[in-house]
């Protein structure tokens, strides 16, 4: 469950810490006080997209941190183990930072993680209902996903099997539908590839050869100057100069045995003599090599011209030319074997298609069974929510083409009253009915999945009177086994809270910011009176006290 939510520099919130409890946590306050910002902040640490517009004006970055208790939440602990993240006292600290430049940083227990890891863990920590889910439910394209989410492990496994079979089939079709061309087109392409391969192979391209040839050409182009310098240097280091060193060596040799210092000097001079002699000989040898084959420069320039020509056609350098050669050989082999490959792909495609339909039909059977159970459970939940005559049907139809979802698509058909035919949900359901429909779905989800925390952002849209009471009672029931966090404008829902927070907007002479207050019983009574539309009159406060007492009695009856 979520124990603490800390928010810094998010929109109107400068610095706010919310300490949450088990059971039912309610947030109320005037419109615009910042309640939705708290949900936006919670969404951030649960992996939603970061928007730099959330950063409070005048600051450079914003930060949200949530402390979760994950005791006995084995699914979360297994994911943490995958990423090598340790927990202390079964606590999980998730933080998210957003900068004005749009960058965001996610950390779990101080370990930086990718957003994908955060989302993976967040799915096991909390389920947030918001207005976007209302809109998603009105779109028929989303109904199959909603239905599948109620299918349990069996449907999940079969859906994955179907997806895998589809991917095999689609991959095979993509290859089969590749650019094979007609037989005539393939033959033309083969002829061109053979020419190109022969042209490159005949050139015997070697990586690095061009640079070597350019260096040799530079040498040959300056051969006269180089040869003259080499001969001159060779003569200066040899001849009379070398004779002088030889004479010096002979003179020093006569006294080298007289003292160790003289012997060391003799040894050093001897080394200089032999090194100088070797340098002189090498210089003369190099000078002779410069006068090599007079046609060598012409051959080098022809070779460089060939490499340049191939570079214009096949790549910027020798490495790219050889890469083109490899690709051309691979394509040539593919085209030469095209007919055989196409026959094999057609055979495989037929096999994969049969396997896909086998898996998809098995998935469809499970879905039909799930749909019947889903209809019954939704109708039962709606009945508990005061819609005893509501009816829901899951209509199956065959989509155009096939997909990884199988061979089914569905649409939810709804009727709120006896005698009215079921019609598409988007065309008939009212705002209040939609809120109860969503709550019914969330209630079923709470039973089927052990997500510790459930968040309801204005689930009460379009609800009033007795409908508000039954919704309040349903959420109170969910809070018996889950931590519930709810934003509401209805006194009936707020009165069921185990912890009731007032969100208020405070302005000074310079800035406006949001504050949060955990209310005591007296403060709660005033807030319930305000939500009920009354001022703090004795009558309004008396009515608020009745609402709170009724809520307390109901909670005691179900605990």
C-alpha cells in the first residue's frame, strides 16, 4: 500500500506530504484547490508520461516520491529481484524528477531504472481510475482489452499463444510478400549482380590499400628531391666522417685498458661507429630504392583510379565496397534460389496459418465463456449499485482481417431499464450510469486482482441522491480488502472515509500554493456540511453529523 506521498514543485504544490493509511482515504476540497494535481503526481511515480508543464513556475525541476509497503507482495519482490533492487523493512521508495528541459529520472530505492521497469512494478502496486478510462470505455476499440483483463490466467496464456502464432505467420507472410519481382525481373537483377560482383572481385580490393598507394605515390612524385637528400645524408654520415670516427676509436683503444672510464668511453664510441655505419648504408639503400621501376607511379595511379571508380559505385572506401560485395552475394544467392524459397515460404505460411487459427479459436472459446461470466458479474454489481434493471451484453463480431488479438472483436451493449433494447454503450449510457458501470468493473477487478491500492479520481461524476449512497457503500466495501484513495465532491462518499484530507488553496501577496490537512471529527463535520451544499448553520452541521453517523454504522456492519 501507499504509505506516504511527497510532492515538490508540481503546479500549485510547492511542498506537500500526504501520510496515508489503510482502508478508505478521501480527498476533498474546493474546485481548483489542487486535488487533481495530487493524482497527477501519483501517476508520475506509477510510470505515466512526464510533462514539463507540471513543473511549478519559477522552479527548474519537480520531484515526487512515494513510499510503499510491499510486505507479502511477492510479485513486486520478484520484479525487484530481476533488477537487483533490495528492499529494507519491506519498504519501496519510488521517486521521479522532471526538469524544465523535459527530462525525467526514475529511481527505485535510490537505484536509477528505466521507465519500463517502473511501469512493470507500478502495475502491481496501484490501479488508478480516472476520467480517461470513462472515455476509453466509450470507444468500442477498447472493449476487447477490457474483456480480456477479466479473463484470468487461462485467457492470458491462450492470448499469448495466439499472439506468438500470429507473429510467426505474419513474419512468414512479410518474407513471402517481399520484393521478389517476376521471373524476368529476377533474371535482370541476377545479371546485374553477377556483373557487379565480378567487377569488385576482379579488383581484389584490400582494406587500407588506398592510403598505402597514396603514400607511395607521394614518395615517387618527389623522388628526385628525396634521392638527393638521402645520398647527401649518406655521404655525410659515411666517408671521411666515418673515417674520422674510426681513427678516434683507434686512438682511444690504445689507452682504454688504463682506466675503467676510458674503457667505457671506448665502448660508447664503438657503438656510435657501428650505428653511424649502419645508418649510412641504410640511407644509400633507400636512395637506390627510390630509383625503382620507372613505370611504378603510372601503375599506382591506375590502381587509385580503379579504387575511386569503385568507390563512386559501391561505397565511400574499401570497407564499404567489400560490404556491398557481401550484400550482393547474399542477394544473388537469394534470387537464384527464389522459386524454391517461395515454395518453402508458402508451405510454412500455410502451416503457421493453421496453427494461428487453432490457437485463435481456442482463445475465442475462452472469451465467450468469460463474456457470459462478465455479463453476469457486471449486472450483479450494477444491481448492488442501485441499477437493478440494467442489462449488459457482450456482442462478438468478426473483424476485418486477423491480428495478434485473434479472430474476435467485441462491443459492450447496454440498457439501463426494463423494456429497452441493449444498444452500444457510447450511444445510450448517461454520466451517472457510466460512473456506476466503471465502479462495477473496478469492483470485479478488485476481487480478481490483488493490487494493494485502488485510486478513484471523481468516480462520482453524474451521481447524486441514493445513487451516491450506494456508490459510497460499494467503495467502502472495496476498502475492506484494499487501500482506497478517492477524490470526491459527494458527502455520502466522503463520510465513509477512514482518513479524510482537506485540500485547500492558500494565497499570499506573491504566490498561490496547495496545502493538505488531515481533519479531525469537528473539521470533518464542517466539510461534510459544505459538500452537502450547506453553510455552517446548526441545521447543516446536524445533517452532516447524521451522514457521518450513518456511514460509521454501515462500516461497522461490514467490518
